[in-house]
C-alpha cells in the first residue's frame, strides 16, 4: 500500500474557521475537502479542491441550503 502525506497551503487553514475533512477525489486527482460545521446558522460553506502536484487550492462557496 502506498501512502502520501501532503501539507495544505496556509491559505486554506486561514480561510476556514471550522474543521475540514477529506470528502473525495476528482478524476484529475484533486483532493476534495469540505468544512465540517455542525452549526445550522451559517448561510454558506466552502468546498476546497487541492491539487497536490501543483500545490494549489481552489475554493468554492456554496450558498442557499
């Protein structure tokens, strides 16, 4: 079994006020992360796409739940 360890850029840690967890992987090998927020009063949350090869991250703000 092969295991890899990745360090997330500080921007994701500073942007997210809640815990984050890995929720999947895209077909292009990006790691999908989501905020873990038990508060129902927050009107939006973020999903993050981390590309470990380029060490880049994209955030998507989801509204309207």
